[in-house]
């Protein structure tokens, strides 16, 4: 980190779907000189925790959306399908910048000229999804007086919306069961690093036992992981109940879900070569879903998920 001042007083169809998934991620990615890992390596754990937290805050809801587009699952007759799901979480304004106060610390941990001096440190700046033209700062205070300031890192991608897309496939039709998988092999995403995505889940509908029900209902779970190189490893789980009603041209569906997510960050701090590793828990613990699926045009569906954050999802599925 550069010191600013110091005082001393320091298949063709599947190919098309995959290209859509790739394009939906890249369309908000500006051209940048440094990738995510190179940025993170310039700051210590305290700064990196606040800087990277919005990554999980957004990607947890992204991963836990688009779980279904109908609650109807046959009890006999095998069905299967594949397609692509696209999600985008709308960030809160305060997820694009942060300010963190640390009181009564050894200032020498941040500036060797003040080793042994106890004071306060204020860290502030853009987060990973904040201003890419503005660097953050770490300012040290001794007896309430600023005695050093260090310049840190800018945001990686400045955006109000954080997208994610993945191919998806399902198979079902036996005793009301439906298994779903999401998978993206390791892919070099430039400034995002190399990413790898895997998710799997199971749904069950009791309508075969209760044929008089006026709507279709189901329960399910989904478990997913998203890795960005060796830097970030996010995990997301959701447990949900859903219901749907079929009309001639469309299906209306909705549900409630309980969510879990966490992220592990690991990198080498350039300043002293030390290994940095920490865990962050996700913010969103539950969400409601409301969506509509068209019964034509290759199974297009659109939905909104509302919880601590709002996530929009769309899917295009070929089913047989």
C-alpha cells in the first residue's frame, strides 16, 4: 500500500444456452487492469473482510433463486429438460462503500513508525462492487489526531446489479420426485478469475397422493458452491416450499425459502507475505418468490425474490 501522508508527534442448443450464460455475466464487466485476486492481495484481513462481503451478500441470493418454475411434478412418466437460468441481485447502496472503525489497536500493525503506540484506525472506501476510480484509505489516529494515511484499492466492478448465470438440467416423474443439477466447468472470467460452479437439489410433490388439491405443491432443497480461483469459495443452501397454478397460457407460482450462505477467502498478503484466510456468513436468511412461466416459447419464466435483498431471475428451459 502507498502511504499518502505521515506525521511524526506514520450440441447447438446447449452451446447457445452456454453462450447466453457467459454473455450475461460479461455484459457488466468493464475493462480493468487488475483482477480480483491482485486487488485483494494488497490489503490485510480487516480491510478485505469489509471489501469482499458484498460478493457473498449478492451471490448467496443469486444462487438461491430460480429454484423452480412450477410445483407440478408427475408421479409417472419420465420427464427431463435443460436450459439456462440467469439471476441478478440488486445491491443496497451501502454495499458499494464501507467505513470501519477499529479502536485501541497497536498502530504499528498498520504503520511500523508507530509500533507500540495504541490508537484508532479508520478504514473506508469502495467495496468490490463500488467505485472503480476511487481508492480506499486506512487512517491512523493517535490521541484523536490523524498521524498516517495509506491508500488502498478501488472497487472491482461498479454495479447496482450483480449477475450470475448457469446451465441447468433436471429429470423427474417418479413418485413425484425431481432432481436438478447446475454446473459450469472451470472457466477463465478475466478480472473475476477462474470460476467453477456446481449445484444439485431434489424436489417432491405430494399431489399424486392428494389428487383433489386445487393447486400443485412441492417441497425441496438445493445445495450449491461457486469458486473464484483459489481466492473465494462460496456455498449456498436453500430449503423451500412452493405452489403453482396452471392456466391455459401460463403458470403462476410462488413460495417461501430458508437460506444459508457462507464464503471463505484465502490469499497471500503482498505487504509481508503472510497467508490471509477468513470466513464470512451471508446476510439473507429467508426470501419469498413470485413468478410466472409461459406455457410456450421454450418454457420461459420470470420471477422476483424478496428478502434482505431483491433478486430477479429468468429461465429458458427445453423440457420433454
